């Protein structure tokens, strides 16, 4: 479904991605793990066209989207829940979800909102509450729900566990698995919590200082001594 071919991405003179190649098959959960500053978020943003790759190709469902504008990429069926959530704090939960439905034209809004509320019942309880008054975990649920309202075929999740309570981390990862299994939604997940990410992923990649260092199934990477030493030792 998605293929990154030898991607180089720059911020000015700084090369953040150095020849990265990734493949995501339809129906898969694929995760990218790595330390802070490895280039994980840059990879997702490059898929969305901001920043654009300075070399290489991004191919989605057989189409080269490397030079497309972000809004055109979203219209093709790629939606992102960004790092830091970036919900609209003064808007209610309902209004945030309405914003997510703009790319799909809102034709299935009521149906899709009910799916989100089934996935995240807490959002239904807070439907008229302003986004900025939600807890970090609730805001993360809202960011994912907003992305789902665009009816994507590929969902990009950037650090969904960052800065939220452990009990809500479990809920969010269960929801990710559920939407993959029940909706068949393809997911590309960037995550510092390597244990949780690899546990649910069909396949994974390890990114370090802008280069892809290793790839394998989620189970293979979880069992790899180098991965365990670098990302998993000292607890989950």
C-alpha cells in the first residue's frame, strides 16, 4: 500500500532522513521504533508532504505522491494523528471530530462518530467538553478519533503513548489493534514504547540517526538481543 524508496529529507542543511526505505502492506500494522531524534516523526511528516522528500519517492497505492500537497495526500486516503495530539483546545470534542470529517465531506459523520465512541467511550461522556480541558490520554483518543473521521485507508500514528497514564496507554493500544482487525485499516505507527509497539505490530523497523538499521516481524525484533538491550531492558 505504501512504499518509501530511498528517502532523504532535509531541514535546511540538516539531513534528517538518510536513504530510508519502508514498505507497508494493506491490512498491516507496521511500527517504526527508535530513540529521540532518530527521524521517526520526520518520516511520517514526509509521507504527508511536509516537509517534502529532497530525494527518493513516496508511493501510495501505486501512485507517486512525493510532490503532492498535503491536502491532496489526505484526500487520497492518508490520515495522521500527530505527535503532541494537536487537537483544537477551544473546540468541543464534537467540534474536533467535525473537523476530522472535512476530507470525507461529512456524509457519514453520525455513523463514524458512533464508531469512535464505541472505540473510546470516554469521548462520548465528554462530547460537549472543550478539548483543552481533557486529560492527556483523552486528548490522544480525540486525536485518533479525529483522524478516523477522515475515513482513511492508511492511518499514521505518531507517538500515541507519549505523556499519558499507563492505564490509558493500554486502552489506546487495544483500540489500535481493534480498528486494524475489525476495519482492516492499515496502520503505520511511530512509537518510543518499543515493547508495546512491537507486541502489536506485524512488522517493524528500527531507525537510528536518520538511517534504517534493522527490520523484521514484531516478534523477531522483540526477541532480538540488540533490540532488547537498546530499547527494552529495564522494564516495559
